[in-house]
C-alpha cells in the first residue's frame, strides 16, 4: 500500500445519530450504517470518518466521552462495531474514528477520581485553579466550574460536562496513547482528532480580552497552538501513529495557513492534514457566528487559494464545505438547487487536497426551518439563545431565530433523507431531531434512479479524482481572483491541464479566455458554451 494513500482518497463523514436507525428507537446506529455500506460503495468513497460512537452522556452527541473503549448502547455493541469494520473493509472502505482527547466527560472515571481529592492520582489529569479567570466557554457561560469536593475550579473550553485534560501531565498522555493503540490494533484506519490544536494550554492563565458585546474574556489565545502542542503531536506520532499505515486529520481551530505547516509538513512527523476554520468563519462578526451575514465569494476564494498555495509543496490540505458543525453548504453557499449543489461540489473536488463529503451533501440536502428554540437539540444553540436573548438581551427572539436558521449546527444533523417513506426512511419512529420536510423531493432513492442527480454527479467527481493523477498532484493556480461571482482556477501536471470555471451566483457571467484546445471533462449542465456561464453553471475543461 502506498504510504500516502490518503492523498487520493475521498472521505465521507457519518454523523451516526442521524444516519440510519435500524431498530426504530429514533436514533441512528451502527447496524444502520452497515445496512447502507452498499450505498456508500455505489457512491465510490474510500474512507468513512465516523463521528463519536463511544460511551457518553450525550450532552454534545458523543463529543463528551465517558469511556473511550466502549460503544454507546444507543449505537450498538463492540461486536457491532467490529462487524462494521469487517463489512467496510470487505468493500475496500476504510474507517477513521473520531478521537476526542482535548476533554472528557465529567462522567469519565478519570474525572470521577479526580474530584475525590486534590491528591488523588487522577486529579492532575485535569486543569484546576483556586480562582477562575474571566474566560468564556465556547458553549456560553464561564469556562470554569466550581467543584466543591476539592474547593477548586476546573477548566472546560466547551460545556461544563466536557472537562479539559491536562496534556502537560505525562501519565495522561501515555494513557491516551495506549487507548489509541488499542483501537488501531483492532484495525481502524486512522483518527480525526477533535480540536487537537487546543491541547497545550499557555500558562499562566490570566484574564482574557473582553471583546465588544461580550461578557466573558477570550479564552482562545490561552489554548490554541500552545507551547507544547507540537512536542506532544510528535511524541504521539513517534509512539503511536508512525507504527500504522493510517490517515490522521487534526481539527484545528485558530490555526492559520502559515501555522498549518507546523502541523502537516511531513518532515515534522505530526499529522497528515488538518481542518481549517478560516473559510467557514468568513461570515462571523463581532458576535461570532450568530448573524445572517453571507460569505463574499472574493473572500472565500482568497482564503481557499491561500491555503492551496501555503500547503502546495510541503503538507496537504483537507477540502470541505460542510460538516456536523456547519450549516448545509447548499443553503450557505448555493441557492438550494441541485444545480448549485453540483456547482459547489465541482469547485471543491478539483482542488488539491483530500475532499470530505458530509452525509447528505451528496444529495444536496439543505438547511431546515426552526420555528422556535424548542425545536433545536444542540447545546451550542440552546446555550447561546439563553445567554444572548434571555440573559443579555443582545438579540430579540426573532433576531436570534434568524441567526439560528442561518447558522445552527442542527441543520447538518437532521436525519438523512433516504426515501419518500414517513420520517424519510431514516426510522419508523419520530426521530430525535425533526426531518427536513423537503425529503419528499430530496432523497437518496429518487437520486439513485436519476442519472442527472446530485448523487450521480458526486459519483462522477469521485471517479475522476481516482482516474486523473493531475487532481492529486497538479499545481494549483487561481484565475479571475477579483471576479465577485466566478470561482476559477487552473491545475497543471506534466502536459495536462484542467481549468475550472464555476458561477457561484444567479447572475449570467461572460468571461474571456482562450479555451480552443480544451474539451469538457465534466459539467453540471448540458448547455455550457465557452466564455459564458448561466446561474450556478460550472465546468471542468481538460487538455
Ligand atoms: O468542534 C470544535 C469547534 O471549535 C466547534 O465546536 C465550534 O466551536 C463550533 O462548532 C462553532 O459553531 C469540535 C466538534 O467538531 C464539535 O462537534 C464539538 O462540539 C466540539 O469539538 C467539542 O468536542
Ligand atoms: Ca436505533
């Protein structure tokens, strides 16, 4: 096997709770995933990234783990997981697991020990202070919670039920490495590492800057890219990762395109690639994500192009427009039509890097309409509503519901739309989060029977990536950088060239370019003519 097999791979992210419910309790599960492996094979993906399926109190849908080596009973058993791994491997599909080791649940046995007394051996697994700083948690409120049994506060970057681990304590690191080896020895094919850029804290922890409209201080300068993060990743690589033919992806908030190289330059022996947040933060404002601002295409191109060039020689990019934390890309960047979903896909999948498809994206699934906060399930949105509407009166109910309808993570988490049956074929029971009513027109069954569907377009994109080496190895060169609606670039490799021209708007675009020696490799419309693109038309030319 080529050591860098992941460079040619296409990854499909499964959010287990919302993918497929096999036993009709309204919650997706491992048997449900197994039942859809043939669907994924048909799509053509190489790797599944599985969001957490571990034992957990589920306050953040499994990103709050109470036992790293057990499966949550809602999802099935360890035997079910082993069966999934076997069935996937039989179809030549690899499985990458989520590794959430910046924090554990407060119901993890380490934490339960840690709170028994300050001299308990596990106390040092977490981060304690006698007095809190002003840090705000990324899920609202203070980032410190008082633990009366030890008369100290513990740090939690996310909710109070997600206590940050103390990576500076070597025994903790060794336990994590042992747990990772245990999974790798089962035969899994890699890890997606949750907020791995946050594991090394910058001491001393003092009060953070209070930005406009904020009550709490900014925690991020104290947690992102801390002084030891690269030492720990190199140690993890040496002790664990380098011994397996796997793929590693770090989720890296607060890492810019320059800093990214420190994580992914192959000479540094850390990670294969990271997820950047740059291009999905362009529509933030001083209140963070909670607004209805649209991303400008010029900014988006600038950001993606910067990452393409920054990691062009050493390192490697991930390519994504959506995941379980982001609104649906067809709603955020497109106009919710199948044509626009294909336009976004074509633009992304010809770039240099490893593409990630989020479940339902291959169908052009869209955001849903939440009428009231009571319809949302996500802790981030629920806490933000309480803080920003009820407590601080920064937004009215109506304003915040608009923000939630633009940005909430629950948009990505509505049940997968399999067919026209009640509950979209996801389950026979009312699911844990409501189904998008548009499942009657947007679903897998319809699209499998339609050669012109978004599904079949993704299938073509994946096949082309597998067949054309230029897409993996070719140089990337941006075109029409200042055009407000046209996303365009050139890929070059040996004597071959690909030119991508995509209209990310509802306007008609005329552009000037000599394409006389080129033929169409793929387009999302049958009416493409040279030097002209109608609304959301996109084309890949080849020579
Ligand atoms: O996300 C990290 C992260 O930075 C996001 O939570 C981000 O703050 C938020 O989505 C912005 O809207 C990872 C996981 O992907 C996410 O699901 C978890 O909730 C989080 O870590 C905590 O584990
Ligand atoms: Ca179930």
